[in-house]
C-alpha cells in the first residue's frame, strides 16, 4: 500500500487532519468541540481519504507547526488582524461574508447564535417567513427563548406557528439545512451589518437626551412623516414621568442616591403626581424641608429642570441595571405580590 511521504503536496485540510489524528482521541475531541459543522465535515472527509502517512511526514509537520508558532512572538487576535489574514487566502466577497457572521451573535452553530439574538429582533424577522419555517426554528432553539419569540409575534401568526409545531413530524435533514442556510445568508448577515441594535431603540436614547423643546419639535415633525416610528420611539423612551412606575422601595432607593439639590430642581417642573410620589416616600420633616427649599428657589430655568430630571432618569436606569430597583413596564408579570 502506498505511503504518503511528500510534505510539499499536503493541503491545509490534510495537514489539519494528520495533526488531529496524531494528537490522540482525547485531544481531538477538544479540538472538534471548537469547530462548526462544516469544518468537522471537511476534516472528517479529508481524514477518511488520507491513507497511510509516514512517520517522517508527521514529524516534519509538527516541526513546521512548532516553528511557525514560536516565530510569531506575542499574539494579538482582533477582527482587523483576522480580516487581513483571510484577505490573503480568500476572495473579498467570501471574507466579507465570514467577517459579517463572526461579528454577529456569538455561538458555534446557527442555533447557538440564535440563542443570543434578542427575541423582538428575531420575531421581527420571522414574522415575514412561512409559519412552517418559523415552527422549525422555534423547535430548534431553547424553550424559554422560543416562548419569548412566540410572545413577540403577531397573535394570529403565532397561532399558525403553534398549530404547525403541534403537527410537526421529525424534520428532514435537507429541510433543516435549507432553513439554517437561509438564516445564515440573510438574517445573520443583516444582523451583523446593523450592529445588533434596533434603530428605534437608538433613536429613543437620543430623544431622551434632547432638551424638552427640541424633543417636542422633532417628535411632532416625526409624527407628521412617520407616525408608526414616532409611536415606537415614544414607547421605548424612559422619561421623568415614567418614575411613577417605581414601587415605594424603588423611590426610597432613588431618594437615598440622588443629589438633594437636583431633586428640588427636578420636582419644580414635575407633575403633581410625581411630586406626591416623592413627598409621600419621605419623612414629614424631610418633605417639609424640601418644599421650603423649592419655594425659596423662585423661578428656575427650564434647561436646568430638564438637566436635573435627566440626571434622575439616568440614575434610575443605573440602579435598575444593578438590580437595586425595578422599573415596571406595567404588565401583569411586573405586579408585586405581598
């Protein structure tokens, strides 16, 4: 039987296959766990066709590998260095496709990647697909994630998906491969391009930071141009008036952390409901002192009120991110049980 001994004729996959065979099963399993399905298929196919490989060739391969590793000195891995390396070996379109995918959600397989996609983003994509396709996707991702995606779909469409999931037989491999390929080529590529952030969410943050007059002006103009987008942005914005969504414990936590001077200025321009919310969560003495301080301020500039209120909103967001307060969205799941 012919024994392979020509080092120069080895392809990249052949070198990888020989090394994996040479390092033993336990180490090979660890390497395979870091590869995606396509890489494993290619390596496996190459391994099966290697035939006999001489010990001299194996030794030379390891020597080359050691020399290449040791000659690099310190290593720095980044998107930019990876892209430059790929550009030397692949055509530009292929490089662009690979880089867009790896900049998308983390995960080795497509289904791992989908687990890291926000349910609203995923639902917005899937609602334009066939219900049967959506049923296949939801059957492949984790149940808790699937439930959130289902809840974000239009109700009638979600029911179509549920009925198909109930009638679903074992999915043929060809169908699964086709769905996976579509997700990879269309959804993940677009997701990577949009930097994984919803444009309405981004605009809501920007609008939150505008002063009151500018915000009202832009919102009025946007309502004339695109009422649907204006409503989405309004729903995503967190304003000073939204502090009414805090429970008493949350208000008291906010009071302990807020600058008392800014609190007085912020409340000067607040609604009576917001004022009552904060005063009712203070001691009588503290509330009396704050009211006196506010009265002594006299007239304050609207710009200063906006700034103080925005500082309080940002403080509330920071405390919510740390888990110290809960900002209720008003849904049944946010109700408190005593």
